[in-house]
């Protein structure tokens, strides 16, 4: 059984998912067949999808999209979904037929002169030749119709409200002064995956190094306040614990010397 949820038109918007229904389907069925059956669960006008190719499927973990199910003709048993897997269906504006090496990223172009970004645009990146920095930069530059040397990109870490610039590999080696390692954005420090947000700067109109936004400032400030509150609570608990220990170690009143007792047992006859 798959529990299906519908994503809003913008999957990444701060909106709750809507439960569409539960679906009994054989594990021998394909992902395309699952999408087709899911289309029959919600006949309302706000969920009109021309064909299954206009749906993108994700598994849900902690009520958030997690793993992208990308190959329509792949059988469900090959995805190893489990009997009660929750699946999120994302409506698309155009047909999509992802290949095994396609990665879906959320790209946002920086607004010149402002600490803000324009609407997100999905980017399908073919990683058949590797998850390399140069490949990603070329793909993004092509999608923005800009020279590759005139863009800067950064990955967003929403849990930290931080942007990590994706420098060219030569720049990374020069800065770190280390031996060249394999260029793979799946590894540290980027850990790139489907659904990640990539910020883009057009160096033709803006050349500063800041990728952050006012929202990031607010998020970091809230995190600092939370951390400070936890620190104060821990200090208070340590003080209380110290008081308990000191009281436990405080010596009591000295005991008087023991006196010998003489016990007489009477005879009652």
C-alpha cells in the first residue's frame, strides 16, 4: 500500500502536503502505473494533470520529500519502497522523463543589488559523466544563457541558513593547498542530492561574494537565541546539581560516644 500526498505547485514552498489517498498496487507495477492510478484518486479541478508524465514522485521522510523516484518504467519492487511507504506527487508544468543519471536541482538567480533571489527554476542535470563542479557549472550557465566564467554558484543548507560557494575545482585545490582529490559533489563538503537549492550570481551585474539573504540573518539569530537558551538551562541544571551534591556531602551532627547497655531478662512464672 502506498499513501499518496500531493505537493503544492511549488514543492519547496512552506506549505503542508495534502493527503490524496491510499493506493493498493502490486510491487510488479511500474512507477508510471503508480502515477496513472494516483491520478484517479483526486478528481477535483485543482489537481487536473494531463498525463502521468506531468507528475514527479518522491518518497516522504519526516513529512518532507526525500528520495526522487526517477525512472517511470522501473518496477516498484526495484525501488524497495515497503508496504506503507508515503509518496509525494509534485505537479509539473511540462512533461518529464528522467533518466537514471538525471539529478533535479532547484536553482534561484540572485536579484542584482538585493539580498534576495528570484523564483526557483528546476534544473535537470545529467551526471552521466560524473558529479563534477565543471559539469554543474556548465549546465547552469547554459540554462541561464550566460558564459560559464561569468557565474558563481552556491549550495544552500537550509538547516544552517548558510550558502556554500561551489568553486571551480582548481580554485579549491589552490585554496586548500592539498593534493588533488576526486571531484565529486556528492561527497564532502557539498553532499549534493536531488532537490537541493543552488543560488546563482550573474557576475556581469554583480561581483560580491555574499549569497545570504535577510531571511538567513533572521534564521541564524533565532538559532543563536535557541542555543543561548539551552546553554543557560544546562548551566542552571549544573548549579542545581552542585547544590544537591554539596548538601549530600555536608557532615551531620557529631555522634555521641556509644554507651554500653545492660539488659536484664526477667522470669515470669
